[in-house]
C-alpha cells in the first residue's frame, strides 16, 4: 500500500488507539503506512466534539476522553487535528442529509472532501457516498 494522508472517522480513531479487532486490516494498514512514512493521519476537530458527546452519553469516561486528547496533543503525534472551517462548512451540502442524517458524519465526510483524502470508516452509509473515497 502506498502511504498517503488519510482521515479517520471517530470510531476508526477510537478502535485504532485501543487496538480493537473491530478495525479492519485494510484500515489499520492505511493508518500504519501513513505513520511509518511520517505522514500525518488526520482527525477532524468534529471527532473531538463527538468524543465529548460520547462522554456525555456515558459511552466513554472522562479519562478515556483525556487519553484521546493526549494522543493528538503529544508533541510527536502521528495524528493531526484539522479544523472545522468555512471550507468544510461549505462542503457539507455535498453530503445529502437524505443519505447521511448524522451531522457529525456529514462534517467528517465534508472534511475528507475538502482535504482531498480518503476517509477510513466502517460506516456503510458513508462508504456508499460517491463524493468520498473510503477505506475499510
């Protein structure tokens, strides 16, 4: 696999950090290839918001959230947080609400479009989008 920058969705980011078997071999290889080549793995700022939301729902603990932040904040982190900026906001309409109802997923997909990178996701609805290249 040729190393390139990729964007991880929220679950892929969590599963990679937790070394979960739920992450596909292709997804793990894409992330590993990028990190080995010293190419940043992108994490949308929206993912950090969604992680906070998952803490509020009780899916993750505050300690889990802090550990995720420690990873992206580390000086030599392989992960680079990319902003939810005007370009991403303007790309959200490219992801029809009728196809993707979850606003977090729409913003993450729009980030992949604006950054011109593949999105690592298990989400079947996201993988059906023609406007987003996905890896799973």
